[in-house]
């Protein structure tokens, strides 16, 4: 209970100005239930009140975009009567408190975002970031998160086909658990989350409502962490049930196939308050909710607890009264509970009633919770010029072999915890530049001969040096990752992970990063069709480095053969495609030595498009035996990864020093080419006006770089494949 000296609205996280605005909207003082509803809907997680003003600058339209930002998931037309729904979300704060359930319910929530649109989820990706491996709590969080993702995703039957795993000091105490979901649907099954038709029913599907997750992400996502408050926040973390989710997926898709649903919305952040207010607001109608009939799993729950609980595996469907009996039959078939809890009204009010003819407990304009939430243009200020350790001032190390070994860590141990072959669609799974999935018709199962490609990318090192240029380079890297599997880019979703928005330097980072996305997406003609903003990522008063994560969807227009992947073939020549521009500024190697400062190499978007087009052509025509983009760790890490994955060594020349070995810059790709194909490859590069550089030969059982290093494949593989299992235990996670 609040103290006498602290008003209820402050306890709920509302400012004095916000409370005053609510009273103006209602033309009377708000009661406790109404304040609770506004507090969750006007939170950062639900309202984007600090970020909406910036997100409006992103390009969101293209002829193939069917649904852009603002719905549960973005949807694009990929031809053959097929649409693809895609969404990315964060579950950072819940995962820091309760790693297993935080990550598991993040998976559950993103699945519901996708099948809410009428799509069957076919793939998950999980960009993850944790504190350093030598920190016991960070290891505990990592183990729990990986176990939660595998426990939920494997059980619900959706493959996890890729992602990222990063360990870094900036995420100590505040991990980033971002989850992406991809689904396919016949275009005619597309449905939106809006209510219509006065007199139609609002039906709650799925699990009963409990006290787990009260406030949930809408509360946790608006605060940072201190060392001693985890226990207080733990009850706000939701508890998931993947088997209930699986039944819910099948029931909802059958309801949609039979045309029984007018609108449908998942219950995520802010629970029933969000689902009812958003569907009503989007449809320009009102909804009356009978809170007394909502199934509860705990006794003596108060109306405000019921309305803001974020208990998992729940959906809200809008149906015509004549279709209710058939809906109940289908739900009974799938063993999914279904209860009519409300009805659509005119006038635009969301009313919470104790019985339809009983007391009115709350009466608010639905749009005021959703569309009319506060919009803040928070102060922004570039960081003061300060002396940072500069990467280019680092002396050349004595043992470059040991330096390279120290940068290697293969996330494949993490992906072995996940099933990535469910549905048998996965052509390229975790660990490569991008995942590739056969594109089958979602109704008939017919193979189209084409494929979907998906990648997630981020670099806090680049973005901490220059948020705008660094984020643009992340988008560029995603485009090149798709090219490495023969795909052209189609649409972007983003998960923007930043620190405390009340810090002007954080808001400057955020604004710059958004502009970096916008500039790159316009240059590459790739619309942004959805995303997520996660703010207040801080621990002990220290903000994380800016970490925008880009999810990029692409299409392989002709899946003639499996892409070659990041491997070497004995006897093949090694060529770098792209410019000879690189810098140690913002590089992985420099950061490992505590010197992240410096300048990023410039991004030439026209050249980048030519490089991507060339790589796509070479992969499609089977002219390369191996391909890998050069990004984090430079040429050294890229070639070591290819050596480890193929078991073939390499002899390199023309690598002058540690700058050449570890320097990073955009638009560069290593390809392994059969000598008989060299002429064709160089001719294609000339046609695309892309620079090339021969750097060596794939051969033997060692990685040898002339005058710099000599390492056995065995040593590379031991470092590459053994680091995570050794750090995280025996190689299997424990809940």
C-alpha cells in the first residue's frame, strides 16, 4: 500500500503531470482501477512515449508491405499468394530477474504476436547479450535464458534457427534477451487486431488469469536494476506453459480458417487492459468488459489485478454472437478455455463492469489508453568530448596467434540446445551468416522452389563509437549476410536496446541510431515494418552501450542448391571482395584491449549494394565454394571461423600487420574459389565494379599468415568450440 505521503499515481509510476492529464481526459478524478490501467498503458513498454517522436522518421512503406508498424507484427507479400509475418521483441528485464521464465515467456509472447496475424510461426531467432563469462551471475543468467528458450521453443514445436550470443562487460546485471519470430500465411487469412460491429462479443481464449506477471514488462521495462531489488521484482515475471501455447496456436488458426474471428489480439504487456483498449481504439468502437466472469487461477484477485496481469497464453477474439457456439466447439476440441467476457459498444469507451448489469468500476476512452498516450521529446545532448583510449594508438601485440585465439567463441553450443529442424524447412541453420528456410505454401505445403532468409545483427562496439554510422553499418552487415546465402533483402524489424531515456546522452544515442537506420534503409530500399524499443537498460546507475539489433528478412528467388556457407575447400583460392578500407576504431580486438575509441570506416552505400549484388550472383551461380562476410574481428576472425567449420587450413599473404588482421570495415566478403572459376569470378566483379584482392590459398592443417602467425586447426577448433561449454558448465544447461 502507498504511504500517506505518496499519492497512488506515483506508486504506479505515473508523474504528477500525467495524473493531471488523466483527470482532464476523464473530467473527474480517476479511481484506483483507472490509474492502474493508465499506468501500464502509458508505460515506456506499451506507449513508446519517449521514442515515438523519433520512430516516425523511419521509412515504412513499400509495394510489398501489407502491414507496417503499429500492429502485432509486420506483414509482407512474398508472392505465390503467401505473406510473411515477422516481429522482434525484448524480454530483457524479466530475464535479468528470472532467466528461465523471462526468456521462455519472451518466446511465448513473440509467437502470439505472429499467429495473431493469421500466420503459422515457422522460425525463431534469439539475439542474446550477457555480462562477461568470468562473472558467475552472468553465467547463471545465460544458462537460464538458453534453457528457457529451448524449453519453450522446443516444446511448442517452433525451430530456433539462429541469432547471436555476445558476452561483454556492458551487459553485466542487465542482459539483452531479444527474440524474433517469423510466420507464413495465405494472404487471404490476414487478420488485424481491431474490434468492430456493435453487439459483437469479446472472447478470452487460453489460460486463466493469475498474479504472475502483474505489471510485468510494462513495469520492469520502465526501471533499471540495483544490486538488491531482484527479489522484489521477481513476482512481476510471467510464467509460461508451451503446451497451452501450442493448443492455442492450433485453435486460433482453425478459428481464422473458418472465418469465425473479426479481430484478434494477444494479451502481452498490460494484459487485458492492452488487448481491449487497442482493439477498441483501432476499430473506433468501445468495449464493455465483465470482470467478474474472467477465469482466475488464484482466489481473491482484485479487478485491477485481473485487468493488468500479464499471465501468458491468452488471446482476445472479437466474434459475432451467432458464431460463438462454433468457436466454443473448436476450443473444446483443442482443450482451450474460452469465455465471453465483453461486448463491442459504440461511443469509444472501455468500461470495466462487475456484471454487465452491475457496478461500473472503470470508464475511460479506449483511445486515451492507446493512441493518446503521452509523447515526450526528451532532451538530447551529445557526449562531451573526452579522451577515450584510441584503438589506433595500441601497439602491435607480440603474439598475434594468441590474440586471434582470444577472440574466438563459437555460439554453436548454445544452438545445440535448440531444435532447428522442426518442420524440416531449415536449409541453413544456426551459425552461418543467415538462416535459410524453404518457402512452402502455408495451406498446401507445396514447395515454391524459393526460400526465406533471416538474420539478426548488432554491434555495441560500433554504436558506442558513433551511434548513427554504427547503426547504419549494422543494417549494411545484415544486407551482406543475406547476400552470402543468395538472398535479396525485403524488410527490417528492429529491437532498440538503450539505457535510461532521462539521460540526455542516451536520448541523443537513440535519436542518432534511428537516423542511422533510416538512412541505410532508404539507401538499400528496405522498409522498416515493425520493432520494439527497450529503454532503462541500466544496472547500478550505469547505462548499457547503445545496442540496436536489426532483424532482416530476405528472399532467395531460386533455391537451386544449398548456399556454400562459411567454409573452405582444399585448393581453392581466397579472395576478398570489396574495398580495402578498415579501422581498429570500434573493433572487437581494440575493445578487448580496453581501447574502443577511434573512427569507423566509412560506409559507401552504392558500393555496398554492388558488393551484395555480386555476392548474391556468385552464390546463385555456384561459383564459390565458401563465403563469409568480414565483420566483428576482421579478416582474422572471419578466416579462423571458416577454418574451424571446414577443417581445412589456409595460407595467407598480403596481411601486413594487426591492423590488416583485426581492422573492421563494411562491404567486405571472403570467398573461396575453385581455380577453374577464377576468371568468371573476376569478370563478374568487374561487371559490378567491385574491387578484389587475392589473399591466399585454402590448404593444409594450419592457419598460416606470412610473417604474422602459425596456428593449427586443432588449436583454433579448441578455442572456437570449447570456450562456451567450458565456461557454462558441462555443455547442458540447468534450469
